[in-house]
């Protein structure tokens, strides 16, 4: 009886693993999207995870004070850098160096 139980358990584990490995590549993944938003400071952005706001940023990060982005495009460039960092399993922290590389700060 013990041998039969072990065989049944092994078969169940094998089929569950096989079924999981056959699923579509994107199943279970969350897709992030950058959305520019107009704020009282100028432009900011939201990082959307599905239909929910994952990150809301009203102003330029890493800059003293609350200064908004001058243009919608500037906000999107930084938001996309945040998504790149998240996708690379990095903290979604924007530095002055990131801002300089993106042409936000000179």
C-alpha cells in the first residue's frame, strides 16, 4: 500500500510539473506601462501594473524641491527608465546620473 501511495504521489507531481512547464510564456507576468500625467508641478508619470497604479511620481526624482518635468516626453523618458530598472530586477530608483543620461538635467 505504501508503494502504491508513493507511485500515485510521484505521478501527480510529474503531471503537475509537466502541465506548468507547458503554459504560455507570458502567463502570470505583469506588464508595466508608463503613462504621463499633468500635475500642479508640470508633468509627472504613473507606472501602471495592469489597471492599477504601481508608482505615482508628481515631480522629478533626485532633484531638490518639487520640480515637475517640463514636457510630457521628459516624464515618459524617466518613467521608461524606471520600467527598465524594474525589468532588470533593480530598485526603481532614479539618480542624478540617470537624469543626465536622459537629457533631463544638463
